[in-house]
C-alpha cells in the first residue's frame, strides 16, 4: 500500500506541475483528492490493514494530501496571476496618448454684466436685494402706485398666474418689499429676471433681466440721483461717458426721467451702435413717488428717495456689439464662448 501511495504522489506531482490551465487543474484535483479520488480510495482501503500499519499509512496519506493541496493552491495562484497579466496586457493603456479635453465654459454675457454692475454698486455702499419672480400683483403694481385701471396691468403686457399673482414685470416689487421690511436709510440694487408678454424679435423677449436701484434717506435729491448715475455710467461704460436726462413719466416716480449716455463706441460722433444719434438710451429713473413711500410704510414728509432701472440685455448688446437679443437666449456655445 505504501508503494501505491508513493506512485500516486509521484504521478500527481508531475501532472499537477505540468498542467496548463485552470480546468485541467480542477480535473486533477478531483482525480486525486475528490470524494472518489485515488488518494481517498486508498484511505478507504485502510480497514484491511493491521492495527500496527494503520498509523504509518494514515500519516503518509495525510502528508501526501497536504503536499498536493499546497501544490494545487500554488498552481491556482499562478493561473490567477497569469490571467490578470493577460488582461492588463489586453487593456493596455497608453499613458502618452493625448487626453480628451473637457472644455471649460465661461460666464454668460448677461451674468458678466450683472456681476460688473453689482461690483460697481457694492463699491458705492449698496446692498444686493432679491425677491420672488412669481409675485403678488399688490407688490408688482398697487404698492408702486399702479392702480387696477393702469394700462401696465393689461393682460397684453403681463403674465397672470391668477388674478392677483403675476410673473413680475419689473424688479421693483423687490424695492417695495425692502421698504416694508427695513427702515431708511435704504441703499439697494435688485438684479433679476422679469417677464412681459412680448413676442420675440431682435429687441424683445418675454423674459429679460433688469437691475433696479433704490435709495431712501433724509434729504435725498435729484442731484444725488444724477451724481450716482453719472458715476455708474463712467465706471461701467468708460471714463469719458456723458449722461443726459429727458423728462418722462413713470407711475412710481415723480419727477421721472429717462437717461441717455454718450455712445461709448463713437464717443458721440454717431455710429451704427447709436444709430447716428451719438447717444444711447440707458435707463429710466426718478424721485420715488410720495405715494409709493407711503404705501410701503415710509413717511414722505421725513424721507425722500430716488430709483432707477435698466435692462441688462440692452447694456450687454451695446457693450458686446450684439445686434440680436435672441442670441442671448439661444445658448449656442459657439456664440457664447466669444465673450
Ligand atoms: Zn455711436
């Protein structure tokens, strides 16, 4: 029996050592160590041995089994390693190959202008105020001295969500909300999107952006408004920019004006951007109407204020030389990455 075991040992070691793949190894494992394997059947035959022989043969079988198990596990490891190596070879990564570049975007021209305007006014001590774009009609109109029969409340101009809720048609409701919540002095700008039921063309869009400003304090006069806007125009459009006021009417300011700036392309001589005028219409402004102050809980006998507002698209178009407003909303990257 001892000889039989030695034969199994020699044969199995040689076969396992030479085996080529995992399947063959598995077969050999079954052949020698499995339940019906050669070594197991030797153990089964031990009943025929004398009690003196049993311990010797038993330990010999165990020794051979340990040896084979070790050898098999070594072989398994070898195969796993080989498999991994082959896989790595197949999936070889060429680290010298140029990478796919993710192109970095840039800020939208509208955002650039808003950021720039915010910087200018923050530098003059203003705070930035924010408010809802879906707004109560009372803030969008009533408090701003725009009574129910006013033409601006017409369905043709304003998007109504319900009878008393609208998409804000201006950022002025933010001013009303701030005046209600804070005591003067107030010095804010409110940038944001506004909505009007305009059809889309080169100069109109149902959604556009405004920046409005509001100052309320004691002894605020028209000269403060003029000084502020002149400073803003110079910082935003260039040191040589001049500003002029034309009388106008707005329900929420009295007196009201529209302000033009000298064309920053031709300097006032007349060109394509200013349509030969030398001036570009920039914004609407005026002294806050006493009724508006009153509506928002501020005593017009003690306080006065000025307000102004302008379209961001208009400034972006003039500054970047864009002749069609639709380009600002189409979000074509080829267009946007020029700025
Ligand atoms: Zn010009």
